[in-house]
């Protein structure tokens, strides 16, 4: 399979695909349909139940970043829990797509990105003639607070280093260090499920969240073990899912990244703060495209700013 750096043209899916499910936090049923989009479109959500209102998957539309990343149209139309699907689009190198849904929250499915990976594999990939533009970090960028940190450093490829710690006998400190390609993502990150701790559930429910959560779509850690009878998919599944979430939040930049991302105990709010910091200072990055005439991973700088 091609690496992200060997894809020098924009892509979309080849055929429409759809799936039904429920939202993790609101618990409402939803049908999601993904269709091809023209080059230059990016990822655009469409609320088919509300006059086909379009909401681009962009940092400029972020509305809430507590237990999920949610977007809002200026008219007040909301889309919740976007990070899993955006993570899959980003890491599986799908640049353009329309995402139609008939409710306010994307389906959680099994709590991981794997069902979305399988959906995109079923849809196939179509390549356009338009060159794929990358956002290449040229200066280190860091956001940190309360012993948490997320940073992105200059690098000629896309590399991810995540470290997490949870005071639980089945979790503890976990570290993931990985070059992100569609192949490594599908195998090493996408199957990792969202998770929570039993002692926190009542508090989260009191906030009006996790109404659709169950052992079929989330890992539940008890005080000493795990409530899911099938166990974990990876010994470090928590860290891998945090990486999945991070990739989904970075996708809000709207372009594939070239840089080394280092995250230590970070969450949605810190991820989005990093994105905002990058996008508010054009001296931190260059927009580049592959020089396909050489057949190697060389880059030709493009002076245009992110549109």
C-alpha cells in the first residue's frame, strides 16, 4: 500500500457507501452516507434532516471539545463526535467527500475506527489530477498545561508519538511511536476502541453524555479489571485510541501534515488548541506538493496559504 507521501494527487471515494448506528453521547439513531466530492472540496458534513445544511470539517467550525469534537454552523446547526470518521479519512488518504447524516451525531459503531476503514475500503478510492498539497511544519509548535503537552516538530514525513498514563492496573503508562500510513493506521490504530472508567460513568451521564454507550461500543474498566467479556484488542488499546482521536482532531487543519507529533496525556481541547495555534501563524508552516517528476519524495514549495 502507498504511504501518505507517495500520494501526489487528491483523492475521493469511488462509490457511495452508508451505515446505520447510534450516537455515543446523545444515543439517537442516525444514518450516515458518504459520497464522492470534487477535488478541492475537502470533507463536508451535510445535515440532511435540516435543509441539507453544509458544515466543513474545519478548525474554524469547532464548537465543543470536551468528551468529543463537535462542529457548528453559524446558524446553530450542530454535528457531534466527528473525530473517529475524520481520523479515518485523514489516515486512509481520502481528501474529499460529502458526509450526509440525518441526526446531530455520527454513529459510534463499535467504538473504533475499524468499521469506517472497512466502509472506505468498500467505497474504493478515486484519484484526481489536482496535486495534493501538504502542510509542512517548519517551526516547532507546542501547547502545554498541567503536565500535559502536545507538540508538532519539523519532519519530512508524518510521525506520531503518544504517551498516556492512567492509574489503573490494566493501563498505567502506555507509549505508541509510529509512522502513519494507511496500512499502519488500519492495522495498528483503527481497531482501538473508545474507553472509560466505571467510577466516572455517573458523573459523565449527569452531564447528559454517553447515553448511547454500551459494552458493544466502548471499553469499560472496572476498579481492577475490564467489564468487556472479549477483553482488549491490544494491551495498549487506550493509547492507540488516543492516537486515533488525535489524528481526527489534526484533520481539522484540512490538509495532510508533514511533521512529528508528540502528545503526552493530551485530549481534544489541547489537540484543537494546537491546530488553532498553527493556523493562526502562517510562519509556522509551508504549503508544499510532491515533485512527481522525480519519482521521489521531494517537495516543491507552494506559496499559497491554506484556503
